[in-house]
């Protein structure tokens, strides 16, 4: 199980703090020490984030959201613009890839908040 303070209170603020990439418990310390590497322990409240494994959930959610946000861009480029096919494919692919990368860290924070709040078993 996860060491440190146990979750109390409503889930929504914890989810928001996770999306902001801060500690879902206190909201004061950073959740990540590198792009996708969580800190071992929260500097303020002491929750052990090193044990929380989000695995493939954040990548799946990032692609799901990015795909839905890319659909109108794809439609606009393909049907409204007179671009060559290679430029359309390149533009949409680059937009989609950038959006997936931008969404990945907030989604990992969100999933870590959910896993911690629900007390889900962790690997390790």
C-alpha cells in the first residue's frame, strides 16, 4: 500500500491538483521531478508517490483526448484548405503528436490522483 497520509475529502480537488501536476493531497509541492518521473515523496505532506504506478492509462487518455481535439483540425485542413496531400498529412500528424506529448504529464498526474484516492494496490 501507499505510505503517508491517507486521502480524505472530495475527489474533485485532488483531480484538479493532479492535472496541474502538483501533489493531489496538499497541492503545494511538485508531483514530478522529470517529465514523467514522479517525486519519491511529497516535500510538504509526505505521500510516497514513488509507489503509485499509472502504467498505460495516461497514454491511452492522452491519445483519446488528442484524437477528439484533432478531428476538427483534420476536417478543416482536408476540406477547407487547398493543401497538397503530403502537407495535410504532415500537418495533422505533427499537431496530433504535439498534443499527445503536451497532454501526457497532466494525464499522468490525474491518474496518479485517482489511484491514490481509491487506495488501489500498487506494484512493488
